[in-house]
């Protein structure tokens, strides 16, 4: 097999917390064994203070010699503070601080700022804000003290008349055909590449009438080349409202520089904060990637910064470099840790440090500690008799036992497809990923079944998709021959009549006849997967019946079985007493219904 060509990445840790999150992220990414060469350089506030240039010439040379750039964080300060912090020998020499990110975007021609906005917890929304980087209100035409040309443009305004040209300021919003066209084309291409069907152009056309109309005309022209993409122009204030109220309605949002800047930070808030927000800056011949958060100098060196934004930024960079599979693996690992909320930094309600969070994410990567947990003894092997005891129990009783221990266990949205089936087995996890639909090859995405151990319960994660199937009658026949005890699909199945006739325990999100052979491919087996609020690890016990599917953590399997059996004993005692004529409320009181997992109480001791 031909190996992927190596890529080179300029790493610029920058200021404040930048070096910490970069170091933590690169240590995590090292687990993936990627064909990347990292070359380190300098940028930011110390370069300005010591050299009078926040982007030294050696850094520009490094950027010319590498394929892309990973940037940590940059400190910027106002004009007076920047001058005051220069080395004494450089003060008064006419040097002007220009933000390094502005320099990078302008010199490298990085006109598109890509800000993904994703619901890591519940998967309710997944859209992208694309901000134009080179013109708009941030084009740099910001003047205090007006010359004749600018004064003539504003002199009729009553406030300008009251102030005069020397005490008036003007900022120009630059909108060019060249800039608009390349941004719109980039937006359409991004939508098509990511399966989005709506492109929203964000502006204020009822106020900025002439420039707004120019934008509308260019959109109408360019959209003719993309008939499958729905387009709309919305006011920026309305978009801000709907990003908060109904973020799921958006696919790709395209905006001029200032509007995009504001909306992308709002998007970070919608997804949970700046600690989760990645970004990329893309041009026709260059790119760099950075987390949205700033340098936060007050937090530097305190091991408190959230590394997730940097890790998601690295995942975005991997996509750009043609490494989408490890990018998806890294993104999934971040999502798993973020959802679990057990190892997160202060901004997500936890108390873990930067390094601790990064290590937890690394453990979720292929080959990480979580992958080999069963072999390492961290996920204990559940005895067969405990699995059989759980198989004999009703899921309602098992659910009560889990609740009594404070353990969430329901795989939400996955329903029984074969009435009357009741089973339990050790989880064997399978993850699918979508493929390029232009490639019409059929993929043998279910060959993993040949390796599933006897006594397993297959849990398949296809993102809850109902547009293709991950299970059918042939797989049922193979599973039965392998001694598989059941299958739960976070996705769809087909051939339900044959599967019901076979009596095979099948549970799924949906059912459809459409094949998955040329729509998905196997991403991995034996990895932790998260469905809704519940994480399934290889070796956990899956318990299922007509009520649905539960996950019992391996460590608590015996205790859950004990408690569930006592729950059923309590309910049987209550039912028997009611059958003899006792009032229900009295029977529940006598037999300890308030805590049924403690077992049916002795009625005499209750009365005493």
C-alpha cells in the first residue's frame, strides 16, 4: 500500500496560553502516527517587544517552506501600550504594531475564515460560519481627521458639521466584485463538500443598500452554477437571533469581515464557549489554523486552559491536509470526553487541568488507553453467569437498578424490531463513516462479523442515519452462526420480515431498504462510542428487550444484576399482596417500594 505523502506544518505557539495548548495538542496528536513534520517558529508579542516586529522575517521564511501553519494564540494591544512595551532602543523609531493574524491573512491571501459550529453534546446542529478576511469594515480604511475627499463625502451629516473634519472619523466598508465572488464560490464549494444544502448570506441590505445590492447581484449570478444549493440573504441581527433559537436551520453562513467576526464568536457561545471553538484561514495558495480563543495572559502557566479548541483546530487542519480519517478520529475523541464531562476544564464545569484533559482525549484515540482497556484490566471481564442473570431480567428492572446507582444507561431512540426478544451480551462496538458518493464501489463494510466473539452483542454506530442500512438478513444468519446474542444499530436495518422469522434480537433507530454498501465504510471496531448521553465500551453488558436497549458498565454488572433481581422480587411481592385484596398503597409501603432495589421487606418488621 502506498503511504500518504508527508506534509510539513509550521508551528507558531505564540503568546499566553498558546504554548500550553499547542504542546498538549501535539502530544495527543502524536498518538495518531501521522505523516507530518512539525517545524517550530516564533510569532507574537515577545517578537514585537524585542525586535519591533511581531512576525519576524525568519517566520515568513518558515511559512514559505511549509504546507500549512498551526498557530497557538496571539496577544494584541492598543497603539499606546504597544509603543510603551517596545525595547527602549526601539521606541520612537516609527515602528507600528500590526496584528500578526492580519499580517498572515493579508500577505498569504487567506480570504476565508472557516469557523465550524457543532453541538458536541447532542448533535442537534452542525453548521459553518465563513467570514471574509480581507475587506469589509476591517479592510483598514479607518481614518481620524479627514482629508478633502473624505470630508466632502460626509460634510452634509449634521454631526460632521458640528465637529469639523479634524474631529471626525470615517471607516469605509470595502466590497469588491473580486472579493465577493471568490468568497461566494468558496462558500458553495464548502457546502457541497460537506453535504449542506443551504447557503445563507448574512448582511444588512435594508440599511447598507448599495453595497448590499451589489452583494445580492453577485449571489444571484454565482448561484446559477449551484442549483442544488438553496440560497438566502438574511439580516445579521435576525441571524444572531436564530443562531441562538434555532441553530439547526443553518448549513453554511457567509458574511463580510465584521459581521462574520461577531457571528463566529456567537457561534462559539452556542456550541459551549471559546474553549470548544476551532478555526481555519484558507486562501488559494496558503492556510493557517488557530483556536478562536485569545492568548489569555492571566491564565498562562496555570494548567487551566481548555485544549479542546486547539485539538478541534488540529482536526480541521488534518481535513485540509487530506487526512480526514484521523481528523474524524480526533474530533470523535474530543466529543466523547466533552460529553462525558468527567475530565473537563473549569469552563465546562470541571476542575481538570490542560494536560489531564488532553491525556483523556488521547486515551480515546485508536490505540489509546481506552481502546485497550479490556486487555489492560481497566474494563473487567464480566462473568458469563452475570450476563445470563441480566438476560433473564426485564429492562425496566435493570433500569431501576442503574438509576439507584446514578448510572445513565438507555440508548435513546433505539427500538426493538423483533417482538418478544430478550437478551444480553458483551458489547462489541462498530463505527461507520460516510464515503465519497462519487465512488460507486460496494464496500465490504460488514466483514468484521467474522471476528466477533461468541456471546457478544454487536453495537453499531452510524450516527443515527436512516438513509442507508447497516444490517440485514445475511448478517443475521452470520451472527447466529457466530453465537452473537443481538444487535443494536444507531442507524437502520432492512429485511425485517426475515429477521423476525428467525427470532433474532434486533434493535435499531430506523428501517429502510436502501443499502449502505456504497454509502459508508467501516471506520473502526473495538472503540468507545457515545450514543445520546451514554458511552458504550467494548466489554460492557448490553441488555435489551421490547422496552429498548440498556448499557450496564462492566464494573457494576454484578451489583446491577443483584439490585435488579431485588427490584423484581419487591414488585412480585407487591403484586401477590394486591392479588389477595390488599390496597396497592399499603402493599407498596409494606414491601419497601420506595427503595425496591433493597429487596422485599419483611412485612412483620415493617409493622413493628
